[in-house]
C-alpha cells in the first residue's frame, strides 16, 4: 500500500541530475535522500532491484504526477501515454525486476486508475475485470516477478472496497484476507510476492486499523509490529518484496507517526531515517529491499514534505 499518488505518461525526459546527497552515516548504516530534481519536495521511492536500480514517483510544480527510474545516478521520467495531464493525475512507478521491467498505475483524465507494464519501452495497460470504473477506483499494479510472468497489486471495486490480485498467464486471481473489512475504504491490498510464492500485503479491518499479512499455502497469517497503534488509521503495512528473508514495511504508532521496519525471523527492527519529522503524519516508510540488503522508501520531513530514501546497512 503506497503512501502517495505520484505519476506521469511515456519515456519522456532523461535528467542527468544526481540524488540530493543528504547522507548520514549512522551507527546502523547510511541514509541517503533521493529527490528527483523535478519534484524535490514530493518524491518517493517504491521499488529496488538486484542491481540497485530504483523506481518511484514525484509531483511537479503543477501537481501532475510522474514515475521515474533512478539508474547509475540518472533520473529518467516515466509517463504512460494514456495518463491524464491534470493535477493529481499521471503515472506512478511501483516495482522493478532484475530485467528492468517496471509496473505501476496511471490515472486517466477521469481519475480512474489503470495498471501498466513497461517492457522494452512499450507500455501495456493492465485492468482487473472486477475493478470499478469511477473516479478513485481502478487497478494498481505493484510488483513483478524476476521472470516477468507474475504481477501483483490491488483493485478498487465499484463500492470503493480494495481487493488484492495476482496476475498470472492473463488470469487475475483475487486475494482477500478473511479479516478485512468490507466497507468503503476498507479491504485488502497485495504488495509483493516472495520468491517461494508467498503473498504479502495489508488489510484494513472493520475498525479501519490496518494489518500486514502473509499467505502461505492458502493460510493467512497477520503480521503486526508490536509497536503499532491500534486506533483508526494506525497499524502495520507490509510493503515490499522480501530479500534475504527480510520483509520491509512500516507501522503507524499511537501518535500517528510512521516508522519503517524490517521483519526477519519473527523479529521487527525499527529503522527511522534521521531526516524524518517526528510529528503526526510524518516519519519513515520502507517499501523495498534487495538481495544486497539495500532498502528503499520515503520519509516525511518536519515540514510535511515527502522525500525518497536509500538505506545501506
């Protein structure tokens, strides 16, 4: 489940700018801020592959969203040609595999979401047939397997309830955690698939508290960080593909502050970017990890601005 809607429309511009190097060598590792030069106060990083390439999104000065690829210090803007061009419309980039395939959603001129796959420069639209077609509804592609044969994500139906999906060989399979609420704004999202085929994601319960989950051989297990709050809008998100057995995510505490975490062998380790603000709605969110242990994500600073991040242990 992503923290923001940031988007665009076709492989448009390549920027030779480098990451704004707000780097801190903390005792637990190095934190580097990743700000696209076209969206220095509204950038997030959502996925990282084995080679260290990262994808995410930014909002430009007009409030239009654009995806991006960050490769070897260079930002390339990603805009699906079918995306809307107004404020809060555009393209988001959520996941990237080792082959360089990229997935995410774009938002058309009516603010309906559509998933896309970007492969070898070509955009293919991905729409779950059960998705709603009204404003704020539609399909969100979130991550893609190493082979490119499996894509996961979620859709929002005509009643504004979210449902996870896994797309394999052209067939969409719905994933609904049995504990998820069924009211408007509630439901299930799928954020990643583990190499062993386990499904990871989050659900909103009937009290609007969110919980991470894992599905292993058809059995759903709830994943709740013990430091997470239990009020409405609080709880635990599982966010990205696990690597080296580590699962990234974030929790919202009882003060509505975000904290990143890595879950490994049943132990939750909190990771907070030192640049992050400490007020309500601020803090750190981790969205991906690769086999080298490098972690991507975002943080909200003390002014409420959004920045991408890379954590190197």
